[in-house]
């Protein structure tokens, strides 16, 4: 028999910036008790960094992250001046810098952790990308040379009614960056957003992506993380209108000492919505660490929901670690389907034997298996030119440390 649980209460309200984010509640006897937040939808959120307590690593949203390495972005001052970006003008899209008080800002979401709130409190202007045409258009935003000083950034991506487009955020070079990316799809829009992280080995990048999906709109969101010391990209999507559809894909490759993290949240809040989440990663080298947390919430208002999420990891060497945590919360029985899957493992010896039996060396066989494993996600992007560039980048990663040989 388990031991009884005793709830200790205090007559005084706990001190702190905001007690509701920690689950402090008043009881019928007038005292206060601490009830830990158990579900993603109940997390505290605020635009102001001062509403969040200091990050200790004990918080649910930070317990997998090397908090000492990201401390300049969670506790320090950030340079909020506009980032140096390169964007080519294309027909069917508009790119501009907008002020903090522009009504387009704040439509997609609100920070749920301190680094995101710090960036939101610090940015001076936001980069706004608006897709306007019904003919497919591709916008490439290049960001590099950000330096080694802590910075903040804010990007707003809007797909107008019935527009079609692809927006690529391509990152490289040095960076110590915390940012928020808002994605808004108006009714009937179809949009693909790809974020590519090929930072230098010492770069630190924390990003929260918020998306709001309109009626019968469809978002494809792709995260590609291949470089950086600590890279944490957290996509959160709100399916607030009937017929909304979202596909969240991710591919990552972690080398020695590298930490790559993704915390995904899909909020089904309207009838007949659909979501698919699929992330795949490979790891090689001592201290290579990846984290994937997938939260799916199906609210009582989301009858007819069709949802599935999965994460697969391939460990190429000893000393690598992959944390994979799928969570599914269903608040209605009237759904079309919901499920999740997670698996982490090593090479399939039968695959290697098959290739080697046909005269392929072990090193080349390993590269072929990994490339095939990750290519499934890359091919979801829908841009042949971008897909080819990413395949080349993955191939370059496979050449590091002997192509993954033990």
C-alpha cells in the first residue's frame, strides 16, 4: 500500500512574481498549497520577462537543457536592435521591419518561459514577412554574422487568405540568440516554414515558434538543426478554426558535445482539425545529446480531431544520448484518431550486412543508412533546391568523426 499524501498549507500567500505559474492555490481552510503544473496547457505565460522567476533547471520546461550555457539569454540583457538579414524581393510577398506596437505582433502566441519572454521584452523592431499571392512563392531569409553578444529577435510570418508560399529562415555563423517567431495563417492559406540551423560550433540559439491556423488553412513547419553548441527550437501551434491542418517535421544531427532540443506543442481547439508530427535525428560522439518532447492536447471543443506524433533517433556511437518524451492529452471521446510513437536505437545489422554483401564498405554503408533515415523528413519540404542543399549538409555531417564509425 502506498504511503498517504499530506498536503501542507500555509496561511500566507507564497511570495514570487506570479504564484499561478507554480500552481499555488488557496484552499477552503484559507491556507495556500503548492500544486505542481501537470499539463502543458496549464503553463503560465506572459510577455514580460520580469513575470518569470530565474531559471534553475528544475522547471519542467528547462530540466533537459544545459541552463548554465544558456544563462546569458535567460538572465542577461539582450541587444534588441534589428538583426542583419539578407532577403531577396519576390513577387507575391512583402518583407519589412515593423515597430513593437504594430497590431500584427502578438497574434500567434505568448511566451511560456523566461528566454522567450526576455527576447519579447527586448526586441526593438520585428521582421515581417507577408505572403500575399495565390501563386506559390518562396522567400529566403539569410541570417549570419550575428557575433558573440547576446541578442534578441522577433519575426512575424503571415500568409494572407488563400495565399501559397514557402518561407525559409537560414541561420549560419556565430550567434548567441533568443528569438520568437510568430506564424499566422489566415483562412484557406497554405504555407511552409523551414528553419535551418547551421551555426558555428560554439553558437547558442533558443527559439519559440508560435503558429495560429485559420479555417481550412494548412501549415507545414520544418526544423533542420545541424550546427551549434546548444540549439533549442520549440514549435507551438494552435488549431483554433475548423478544418485547420498542421504538419510539424524535424531533422537533426548531433555531434560530440552538442545539445539539440525540440519541445513541440499541438493544441487542437476546433472541430475536424488534423496534425502530424514527425521528428528524426541521428547522434554520434561522446556527449552528443538530443531532446524531443511532443505534447498534443485535444480539447473538448475539438471533435473529429485526427492526430499522430512520432520521434525516431539513430545512435551511431557510444556516449550519445537521446531523450524522447511523447505526451497525449485527450479531453473528448469524439475523435477520428490519435496516437504517438517513440523509438531510439542503433544501426540495423541486417541493413549493414545487406549493403556490405554487395561490395559496399562498412563506412559507406553506414552513411547510406543514415542518409536514407533522415531523407524521409528532408523530402517533406517540397523545394527541390532546398532539399538538395540540406542533403549536402547532412552528407557533410556524416563525414565528421569517420562517418559514424565506432
